[in-house]
C-alpha cells in the first residue's frame, strides 16, 4: 500500500521524503527505479552546460542495497575501481529523489 502526505510517501511501511539532489548525503537511503541505493561518494560542481539558476550539479555513487523488482538492469550500472556496480545519482536543485526517513526504517 502507498500513501501520500505533503512531501512524503509511505511504501510498504517505510516513509520517504522528497528532497532535491542538493540535500542528498553519504549514508542516506534513496529509492530509485524500484531499488534502494546507498550513496558512498558525493561530488558537487558548477553546471557548465546549462548555466542556470538551479545551482550546482551534485553526483553520488548509489550502491544497491535492495532491488526487489530488478528494475535497474545490471548493464545500466557503472563499475567502480573495485568492479562493484553503482547507479549514478545526479541532478541540480530541480531534480528530486525519495530519501528514506530514518526513524521509519524497518529492522
């Protein structure tokens, strides 16, 4: 069951908040494409392509914690220096993501 309140959504008992890419930090849990991702690196730099008011571009390496639906094909993952696959989470101040609200996480 999925329920919504302003800026949050509850999926299978876990509550997620909608945040911009700028708010994402190492250690957050992000729900994307049916998978749960854990960012382990974070970089930020100026948007040299669009040069707009949306702020810097942020990119994080999101490593898969759970992919219950198999929604991210393995061929879409980028490999890190150790050969482990990650999903590139990226965007500016307009891009939004679902971040797990920690106190609702199931054990």
